[in-house]
């Protein structure tokens, strides 16, 4: 993430948030990868475990139509977004994001629209680091105190952890947040 990309590398532009009134949890990725951008869908890479995990937790598995998956998340008070609105990144690896071109999403406006958010879950360490360095310092103190937790990346690049382990971490974190 510290390297610079060639000026010819096109900008990647993220998606709008998926959220409904009353959302209590926010899952944040970094920036959509190539396959997601092509399909205009969050976590479209078939080897990414995100939708498989959401299937286990909320019935929003990859076999379910995309709109219904999003509906299952919002019905369970889960919002979905990315830390970055845009940036240059050749390929899909978080390590390839050119920090000099990275633009964050407008979290102040998001939290105004969804004031019930009480927990943020990062899909991997890069999303957490981007949020903590680029978003957190600009938030008002009340929003800066929202509970945050970094979860194992669902990316196939994070292959050192088996699916069952990832599921256990995600299940424990989101389950505890639902219980509050």
C-alpha cells in the first residue's frame, strides 16, 4: 500500500453502502477488487469466503440471489461498505492500493444517516488500518468511540486460516454484537 501505481492505472471506484434504518453493525472492506468491480457486487470473487460466512450466519450464501443476500444483511441490522471510495489499485490485492490516490468514504454523513451503528467490523487488517489512519482522526468524538474489531480477511489471499477458523471468528464477533 505504500508503493505508487502508474498514472495509467485506472481508478477503482467503490459502491454505495448497503444499509437500512436501524442498522447496528457495519462491516467494512477496503476497496472492491477487480471481479467485484466487473460485476458491480460486493465480494464477487467466488473464492472469497464472505458470502459463504454470511450464508452460515444469516442465510445469505452465494447460492442466494445477490439482492436477497443484501436483504438478509439489512434485515439483520448489518450494513456493508468499504473504507475507500476510490483509489488506484492494479489487481485486487490490498497491498497494491496506492495510498497517495486513496480517497475515503464520507463516514460523518454515513453515521448521521445511520445513528444506530454501534459496532464496526473490519474485513481484514488493511480496512482497519485505513479506517484508523484516515477516517478516525476526522470523526467527532462520539463516532470515534464506536466499538471496532478487526476480523480475519475473507479474501482468498488470506489462505493461512481455514474457512472454519474464519467462520468461528466472524460468528463470535457478530453474534456478540447481535446480543447487545
